[in-house]
C-alpha cells in the first residue's frame, strides 16, 4: 500500500478530488476515482468521495494499492483487416470487441497485440502499452485506425491529429431525425459527474466540435455522416445523445433497447468509415475507406425494409 500526505495548494482550491489527484499524483482520472471510492482519500481527517471539492491549505492523505501496469500481449485477431502497410505506417480495419491498446481492467484482444502477433514491428514512442498508437477507437466502434511503425511517423502523426489536419469521417445510425438535417454540435465534453465510465456535455469540459449531415432517413432513425473536428472520448456518442438522437444500439447513452433488439444490434451503430491524412514520410495525401460490417449492413436492410 502506498501512502502520501501533502497540502492542498491554492491553485486546486475547489477542485474535484479525482481531478486534483490526477494533477498532484499523476493518476488517471479513472484510477483517482477508484482510490476515492475505496475510501483512500481524506482531507484533515474527513474521508472524501471522488466528486467532493478540496479546500486550499488542508492536509490531504491518500492511500492506494498500486496496480500492475498494462502490457502488450500478442493475441491474434484474424478479423483485423490490414488496409495499408508500408515502411512507416499500417492502417487497420478494427472489428468490434477489440481495444486500441491494453488498459487496466481490459483482458481482451487489442490492435497492438494483434499486430505483434502478426509479426508487425511498430514505433516504441508513447506509453509502453500503446506503442505506435496515435489515436483510438472505442472497443465497440469498428473501422479505420492508423498505427505508426517508425518514430518519425509517430511524431508526425501525433502532430497532425493535434493540429486537426487529419480527416476523420464516421457513419452512424441515430434514433429519430436531427433538426436541422445537417449542422454542428459545439459543446464541451468532460467526465460524467455521477457515472464513472460515462462522459457528458459539461461546462468545464474540453472543447468538442462535431459536424453531422443526414445521408438517409428511415422510420424512426437516420444514417448520418460525421466529421470530427476534435477527438474526445465518446465524442459522437455524447454529442448525439445530448442532441436527443443517441446512436442506435448504445444503451450507455440512452438508446432504445427495443429498437436495438429489433435490428439485431449488440453495440452502437458507429463506424470509422474514412480516414485521410498527409503521409508522414512523403507528405502525399492518402485516403482509406472501410465498408460497413455485416451486423451494420443487416440493420440497414431492416431499416430500409429490404
């Protein structure tokens, strides 16, 4: 068991416990919340919860059980498609049920583990468990990801994502019909105040911008094309739910389970359909497209009445 006792600086006065621990001790927000929920945080002898606020000048006591760092385990994923491969990058078509990289609490297959099992060597930049990964997709989201194979490619792609010069196009089926049929959702996203694994539109969240356009309308649902200007965790799912049009098949953000069952969906209908960027070695603009997986095509056929 590790233990730290430290004063709360003036700059963190009024800050949530989980956010403060992340800044003061380098914890992830998720781990900080777990420590607080286990009763490991007290201020001047009073035990605090993850959403309680700190008071400047108070003495904070934190006790926690260190977790084993996640590591890359080579696990073959035959369904992982290799869309493009050269000396600098590999572009994959990620199936559902596969995480981008290892993380605490996840024991399933990962993109980096699948690439290792297939004999690919990727960049070693970044945290040890996410080597070569410059962006991520949720476990339940399928579609395109690019992984850097060289250190120079990793640096260039990280800058491209940060500078928003990468074109990321998603397709999603949402409940109802957005009004207007095309538009922009500009609303900050942060951690949900009451649910550890969810995100929400919050006043103190990070700036988040989603552009959408209706491609096709069905009874009770719409197929949208999404252009992401930013890349927050669960961004499309959060923004569409806040817009009162949750992604079909996404119960975490309010999808109708009856519609999900009727369409045979066990995950959110959300697919990273297109990815385009300047190649990190040549500067050439490259573009890749991924077709819809079988479960999504089946759902569309039912919605169209085919």
